[in-house]
């Protein structure tokens, strides 16, 4: 049986093999109270479908949006969401923590 993270990565690979543009978002750093641990993944395809989780709430919507741009450009991005950032409240990370998420296109 696959773990949740293996399921996400397997789905991303299947999407890529089916000819879809795919990006992987990975939690690379957390501080304080963070919804998901380091190593958590979110797979996103070029149609906006996604599987997995890097946070919760609106943070994932923001990551999916950024992933679409990463798929189109091929340029990876490091995203940061935290309570000290004015976007934290807008995207729903008001738990007092901070997360960094690396988004990269699968080739």
C-alpha cells in the first residue's frame, strides 16, 4: 500500500506520462504552528487539478495559481506564507506559523 505522499507523487508521474503539464509543490521549511510538515507535497496539473496538501484553506489555492505559472514558464518558485506577511490573513494562514513551499515543473 502506498503512503499518502507516494500516492501524490505517483499521480503526478501518471499525469506527466499522459502528456499534461505538471508541477510539484513541496513544503521545505516550517516555523511555529504549521498545518503540514516538511516534505508534504501537492501535485498540480496544467488544467488546475490537484492532489495532496501543503497547507490548507486558501494557501493551497494560492499555490495552485502559482503552479500554473511555473508550468507555463518552467521557472521554479519559492513561496512563503506566514502570519507576519499581510497575505497570511488573505490566504488563510493565521495559525501563527510560517511555511516555505518550493514549486517546480516536472519534465
